[in-house]
C-alpha cells in the first residue's frame, strides 16, 4: 500500500506517526510533500521563537526521523495537481508519484482582508517561521506597530510585537469584543483591561479601509476616517482552508471553503482523505491541533483495517495570551432555556469566571475563565465526563466555603474513561496502566509511551498527579525529583553539578538529564550554576535557561514595565549618589521606594550635633525611628497591589498604618514587622515578630518569627481577617507579650517557652479564653494615644538638650581638643571620576 501525504504540518506529521504506530515501519510506503523548506514544526508554540526558542527546538522530528522510518520526504516542493483517474500527484519540481491512498493535510492559510495597500513593505502575515524571521529583521527599524485581528492568533501576534520591542502596539478588531468566538462581553472586557494595563492599545468595532504610505507602510486609515501612524503591521485576522488542489481535481468543497469529508474523513473520492484545517466535517472547520490529531488517528486506524469515525470534537481551549490566562470549555455561550449561568468577577485583580450549569444544577455544561485559569483542566473534565456538581455549583470556581468539604478528590476521582489528553485521545486508564503495567514512573516516560502531554501540554499537571497517585497506590515511594528531565532532587543535582564541573544548562542536561528540559528545570539549573560558579548568567548559552526576569536582568511589573534596583552595599550611600537616584527617577518618571528595612541610616555624628541634626530632620517631617531602643524598629513592605502584578492589597498603606500605630512602643526586646501584598512574600513577613500577608479575602497574621541568631518562622495566628480585626489581634498579642515575657526575650523564644504554644496563644488572642482581650486593647490604645517623638521632645526642651554634650560641665560649643578618628569614611564623588 502506497500512501501519499500532501502537507508536512503538525497534522500531516502526526498522521505518519499514528500510521507507523499502528502498522509498523515497512508495511506501507509513505511519501510526504511539504511546501516549506523545513520538516514539520510546532506552530502551537510559535510565539516562543521570540522568547529565544530556536527553529530546531520547535521541530517535531528532524529529517532523519523520516528516513529512519522509511518515509520519503520532499521539502520545498508543493504538489501542483492531482490526477484522480490515474491516482498520481505532480509536484512543483516535476516529481510524479502514484498513490493507493492520498491524504490531504494542506492545512490553512492566513485570511488577508482585501485592504488597499496590503502589499506594502512592513505588512506581515503571522503564520510560519519564515514570517517570524522577516518580522524580526524589519522590527529593528519600527517604533509603532499594529495588529489586525483580536482573536487567538491576533493576540499572539500582539505578543510577538511586544517581544520584538515594539511597545507602542495597537490591536485592531472588527468585532465589538476581543476573542468573540471564545469569550463573552464581560470576559472580553476583563481581558481588554489587562491587555491595556500591559501597554497595548485596543480598538474594537474598527474596520481598516486603507494602508497608507508609498513603498512602506506609514499609517492606517479606518472606516470612520480616523488614522494612526504605523511603521509595521501584522495581519492575523483568521484562517481559510487550503482547498485549492481539491477544487482543481474536482473534489467536493464547501461554499465558504474546506474539503467536504464524511465521518471516516473520506472525500467524495474513496481513495482521498482530508484531515486538519483543510477538512470540512458537517459544516465545521476545526482550527485547533487536537481535532487535527484525532482526524489523523481516524484515517490511520481505517487504513490499517480498523473501523473508527470522527464524530466532532470539543473546541475547549486554554491559552496564556501575553501573560494573561484565557480559557473556554464546553458551551461557553449557553442559552437561557438550556441552563443557567453563574459568574464571578474581581475587577481589582482582573479575574472573570463564568460557568454554565444544567437547569437542575447537577451538571457543568461549559464556561469561561479570564485572568485565572488554574481550574481549567478539572472543569473541563467535570464537564466532559458529566461529573455531578456539589450542592452549591459555584463551589467549583469559588472553592468550598463555610467548612464544607471539598467536592471531589481531583483528577483521581474521574472515571477511567475520562479523556485526560485531548490531543492524543489518552484516557485516565491509559495513563494508570502505563504506570502499573509498563513501568512508566515519570511524566516524561508517560509522554514517550502514550504521547499524552506532547500536544498543547495543558494536561501535564493532571498526568503528573495520576502518575504519583498510581505509584503511591502501588506502594512505591515517590521521589521529590526536580522534574521528569532530572531524576534528582535539587540538593542532589547541586552536588552533582559541582562534582562534574558543569557550567552550562546544556552540559548539565547532557550529563545528568534527558529530553529537552522544561520551564521547571531550566531556571532551577541556571540558579544552581550561578550559585556554584558566579559567572555572568547570560553567557555560555545559559540565557534561554533563565526565567523572564533574569533574562532581562530586571523584574517585570504590572503594566509591562521593569523595575531597576541598584545595589547599595551595606546600606552605605553617598549624598551624591542619592542625588543621582533622584535625578534618574525624575528624568525617567520613576516611582521610588526604600527597600529592605526601609530606612536610611546616617552615621558619624558627634553627640553635640545630634539635636541640631534632629532639628533639621524634624523640620522636614522626619521623626525618630527608634533604632536605638527595644521597641518597634520597622514595618517592612513590598510595593503591593499599586504596582505589582501579583499584589492583592495595598501593602504599603497598611504597613504605614501599622508602623504609625506602634511607633515608640517599648517591649522586652526589639520588634520587627512586615506586610506582604501576596503569598510571594517579598516583605518576608514570616521571619518577623508579627507579619501580615495579603490573601484574596483579607489578611493572614503570623506571629513570633525571628530572623536573629536563631532564625525561626512565624506561625499562623489568624486567617482571612479584615484590616481592623488584624490590628485588634496585634494589639492583644503585643500587650500580652509585653506583659508576660522575660527581659531581652524575643517573641520567638517567648512562644517556645509558652505551655501550649501557638494553640494556647491563639486561644488568648483570638478566642479571648482568659477574658482579658478588652483590657489588652485598652492598654495598647493608651500607649498609642500617649506617643510622642523622642527626638522632638529633646529639640523642644532646653533642659533635655543640655544632655547632649561630650561632658556634663563642657560648654555648648564643640571642644576642639576632642578628635574623632573616621573608621569608614565615605568616598567622595571626585574619587570615582
């Protein structure tokens, strides 16, 4: 049997792979014609090309794979015609091949609207690696960009523009909302808000009427006669099936394009099949890779003597568009008479969730997720497998509340026939059997054995859970390995990298790992290398192994901007350098904030000068920081929700409120505090005497941490409390500590000696088990009300000022006989020139 495949894209390649798996090498003669000059590559992750992934890394299989499996591969040689009578195809280079069966996997082409000027230089199609290479070259001279198309492909193209450094980019969408086929108006609004926060300009309900410029694009004109300046334009407005060959040879096609096929994917010629984006099945063109893979499997099965049908495919999808999670599953746009919708929206964090449930509330019919799609996999499986919903269906997106038990046990609770990997049609049972019966004990082994997780990759977390669950069920120990590419823990890998003197990610992978690596192990190995050798992290090929922040040597923030944080060793800084920071901040309109302990220390002052220094500082609005006392030192904070893309609450304002309340409070030992705006803990709240961490519902309060000579993490005292309740609990905690601790005893030591530990303390502070809560609060309020700045008290009181002399009987003037030897004299700016 001789089979000719026209098209060497992802689906054409998958057909070859499926046929070989079912029939074996040498049992059928396969001939493949590809239009492009390179073998099939991963178009799903095409945008990663701009993030440093090479064309070779995107390749699904090298040319050698085809040769090793007896497949004749013709690259850069598109088929020009099909002779159905003689069952032959004729290529551009003059090759004629006979076929017993012909598989059309010609895919699709980009839809280019008939806009005058579309042929100008600077106008690109976002479709192939060659397109990306041309875009990269042209982008070096472009400052203003635009993308026509606000769907999946258009937003991917917009991400590509940002990756190319064209931050002034506009997205032009003809429809009234972004991603009109996947999400509703509310979801689109949330997505639009998040994309605009990243710097993109969004124009919906906009029709482009002309592309202006002589030879190169300079502007775009719209139906309302408005124009925008543009140096570079990418058109990604949809796809159209490649059915030209089918039409030429008389195969039936749809009136809007596509090669008509039946449930066996056969055309009106029984010797010709069509699969992928060129196939029109029951009036539907499937533009995702998963249904294309299923079509490939159907044709391969039937050609191998089986009987399999294509009955349609779920178009659920999850994507991360420019760092924003977007997903839809089942029926996202259900009609009112078919069910009811439950929506949840957090405009502060930019999260929108909608689920559609059956009229009786028992089954999930579909939904939309924007901004947070972590629940996508389980929601999809719940929908597809008709899993009965909990009594309160909203729990599946909000979580069980009021002490209710979790509604399920995750992926392990799904039925055996649940389709875990849609791309490869792999069920839960297939994965569990691969672990139990075939010895596949890692995700990488499962990928090789079943192909699960090798498509879009969205199912990998569930695959990993199933592997671990099955291993534990079989009584096997689950090692805490770094990932499927390294069979070692981080500590073990650290030692091995050192022993083998490895200094690049590729060297570590070749020597100690397997596969191509992933986003889990790459940054981890890069960190190990940096920790061991302290070499420049962007050299020796390690740049692509870094995470996004290390790659650009700066932290990305909300809005797509980066933070620039210069080092100030030891906190020592010259006045001249302070001025430079201020000048830079003004010049570039930057927000500035003191980091770490959030203080600037001034050293080297004569005791007689102290009141004079304080006087000037107080006049400028400063007060004592109590660095000298057994008192509250600092309340450290991160930048919080104002700037950080992960921030849940305004940690800065709350830290100020905390510090101003407890300033000057004397205690058995010094006190340190912190407020973190999210669980990433940039303010290190869990190493403080009392620390506060933002949650989605309020604040978590931790107490009795210690970053001193015997470090100890703080323990959780209360969860999800509001701001006023948090301060109420802190009042009680601090007063109870002040009243009961021994001298010079830190809060951590105090708690360690307390009978009953944190549970006892929680009963006292939260549950008022001793009945003294009101008393503790009143005592704290008295201290707060009586606060006075000690520096100001000295400055305003002549008698107190007299104390600040070198000697009691010395005059107020400086004694010229007293000399001080500078120990760490700061270098002057002139010495650096």
